DNA sequence: CCTGTTCTGAAAAAAATTTTCCACATTGGC
DNA sequence: GCCAATGTGGAAAATTTTTTTCAGAACAGG
């Protein structure tokens, strides 16, 4: 029996791991268009999702409802409570929180940043940079600054899964000379430098350049001084109403780059991914995936 | 025939004078609880209003619908449009690259994720979580998984600037017992766990909980098992057309949380920020900012 | 008080929706 | 590569919903 306190949304999350592929298809559709996507008849709902009616029927039973009508009723009750509850206006995209809530202000700023960042990425440079990152004939070095260290770490984790010969320069610049020693012509250095730009990153870039290393730079909208010597550099809009900078757009660009790199290197990467999966399986560090 | 532009609400106003007493009873009930009161079956709707089914059927025909099902569909469409409405404007924000370019496909997916994530954040839980993170009377522990380690790192770097008593649990779970030793009732543990969920994180959360530690969880749309014991948990939409998951929305939620934390702790934080600035100045690790 | 009109809801008929059953397809293990 | 187990959708059966019909109630006006 469905507990009175739990919303359908919660029920879906609770039972998500029990759901089959087709059932998840509906679950996702519903969560993305909640609750409207579940309020039509089971026939229509199934048609919109692209699955059969029995699939929907089975799924709502898994959630604990006796049948689709009961599920329908539950959704409706939630909708009723929501509308009559606080104030109706959920006009803008956001939570039920008022316009002035930090969440909404934040959403606005971040969206703006993403949009500007995207419309300023030159696609040829992007493709070229992805090509460099996918070049397994040479070594790829990654380095970040004080804040961007975490981004470099993220890039390293993913790129290491995609290709061999990836090296993460630890944040302590004292060790950098050791890495420089191993850099060769044709290697690539992926750098992150957003304000306050760090002088030792500039020094590192200069020395790498002298060795014939290609430098790919991800920086903010004002451009780090490294941009002048980088092979490719990308600007990310980072300003938010706060004392520090947002790295959401930076991460998005990075992920897009990783994705492009992966696409380019796919034939090799696929095998690598599967091996990685098996290794994780063996070390039993991870449970079976909850997701698909 | 129902005009495509007019809402049911408008139709009711237009035809109100044609309606009989019983019909108005339903019209009022619907307007007061719009649109939920009209989205159940005609039988239920009639029952709730205290009139008979033929009355409802006659009325929706007066409004211009062919039958109740068509009326139902119109209401549903309005609801759907309302939710997805203002955000739909993804316009032509993108680079000069063609629609099919990876950059644009990526932008689309990420935007969708951000939007869905945002509209699923419960603002009370958000505020409550920020309150926990800002509580300097207790220690704040931060931990992430294999991929989310970078996010935990990012959170640590920022929160450490905001407040004292922040501890980052290194990714090696072998050392976690040491940290558990120091956890006390009222402390907070900020966790990141996206699929594939890691069983040692669940164990850690359980042990922390036993010690009376508040657990704030940031997870994906399918929810880590930790969610069941967490004090507050937040779902981030992470799916992109790729073999791995995007953490853009995760980072956004994290940054929003940090921002809220900072706002809450500001009187104390301000001084802390200024001291940090002076320290950086002294160690000369950083140049003067290039930005504003 | 009667009559004609309008309104209303019970009940039957019609039209759907939902559920059940079963065969086919797909997946994962050996 | 085969077999068992599981997942999926078509189609019929069961159920519910919607519509229609129609008889009686309410009301206004004479």
C-alpha cells in the first residue's frame, strides 16, 4: 500500500532499481514533466512514452498502487495540495520558492553564464582541442590552480578512463620541474586558470611551450595571461552575485571537451571502458549499478 | 469548437451566463482549484462537486468541447504548457556551429538537466541544509566517491574559506575510521554519491548516523541508497548522451549550497575572507587579479 | 392551483479504459 | 552458442467511464 506521506516522485526513486528499462523510460518522462505526464489515461501515457499499456500498469503496481486509476488519483491529490498550499505562482522555472530566493537568483545567473559561454566557443578551436586531447601518440598533462585543482582532478579521472598516457600534475608546484623533464614535443598540456591567475601556471606554460608542447587553456571571461601563448584557449563566463566565481560553465565546457575527445577516440576507448568495468567488478569496490 | 488560444478558465468566464445553477457549482469549484478539480474522471468530479454526471457533461459541451475527455485533455495541455513554458526559450543560443555539432547537443542536454534539477529542489530542505553547513558550533565533514571526489574537493576548498572546522575525508576509505572516531553528535557530513553508488559510502553514512551526525546528501536523479538515512538529500539530473554522467547540475547545486551557506554565515565569514586574502598576499602565491 | 418550461439525476446503453493472458523477443549465464 | 529467465507488447476479457435517455422535481407566471 502506498504510504500516505510519500509522493509519487519519492516512490519512483525508492523503487527505481526494481524497474525495468521500459518502465524507467516512463519514470524518467514523468519526472521530467511532473505530474502532467502521468495524468492522462494509461493508453495515452503509454503512447507518449513509447511503451505499451501493460508496462505502465506493471510499473505502477511496483510502486505500490493497486492499479493505474489509483496512481492517477495519487498524482492528482499531490497537484491539488501543491496548488492550494503555498501560493500558486510557480511561473518561472524553479522550485516552489519565491522569485527572490537564492536558488532562483542563482539559477538565473548560472543560465546566463552558460549561454554566454556557449555562444562564444569557436567550434573549430573546440574540435582542434579535442583532437589534441585524443592523441594517444603523445602524453597528456593536466594541471589546475588553487580553485581549479578540483576541475583538473575531474578532467584527469575521466580522461584517464578514455585514453592512456594521462598525467595529473599535483597542485604543489614544487614538483612541476619533474614533470617538465618528461614533456616532449607534440605532447599536450591541459591547463585551468581562472582569476586570480597564478604566476607559476604562466611560468609552467612558458617552459612547456619551449619544449614544443601544445597548450590547451580553459580560463574565465577576462582571459588568463597564459592565453597569449596557448595553442587553443576557451573563455568561460564565471560571474555570479557572490564573493567567488562559479565554475558551472567551466565544468560544462570541460565535459563537452571530454565528450568530444571520447567520441574521437571511441574505437580504442570502448575496449578500455569495458576493461575498466571488469576491474571495478573484480575489486568489488562498487555495487551493481542502480542506473541503467 | 474550442479556440486554440483560449484557456478553459477563459471559456468558463465567457459562458458563465449560459450556465445553470448546478453547472455553476462545478464551474466555481474548478476555478477555485484549477485545474486539479477537473482532472479526475467525470464521475469523481461530479461527486466532489455534488452534482450528477450528466450535469458536468452538459456543461463542458456548453463550453464548446465535444465531450468530457476532450475537456480533460485541454486542461492537461494547459498544465503541461505551464510547467515547461518559460524555460522552453532555449532560442538559438549556441555557437556558429551546426545544430548537430556535439557542442550544441551537449548544451541542450545540460540545459535540460539544470532545469529539471532546479525544479525538483525543495526549498525548505535547501535552506535547512545550508543552515547545517553554516553551523560553526560543530564540525563539517565532506566526502565523495570515485568520480565525485573532485566535487568534494571543490566543496572543501570553498567551505574552508567560509568557515572553520571543515574536514575533507580523503578518497581512500581505509582512513575513514579515523575520522569516524572524531565525529560527534550534531556534526554534519556532506556526501556526494552518484551512480554507481559505492557501498562503503553507505556504510560510512550509517556509522555516522549512529553517532548522531546529520547527513546531507547530493545524489543523482535515481537516488543513492544513502538517501534513505540522510537528513536532507538532493537529486541532480546527470544524464547526457554519453557513457558517463554529467556533473554540471551537481556542481550548480553545490555552488548554490555554498552560496547559501556563505550568506548565512556572513558576519563571521567576512573577516575570514579578508584574512585569507592577506595571507595569499604575503605568500605571494598569486598575482593581483586581472578581473575587477 | 394549474400549466409549461427548464433543470436535474437515476438508470441503461455505448464507448472508452484498464487489466489479464499469452506468445514472442531479448538478455545474461553457463 | 545454447538455454533459461526475464522483459515486452498484442489482443481479448473485465471493468470503468462516459453518454444518452427519460421521468420527475423545481420554479415562474398566469
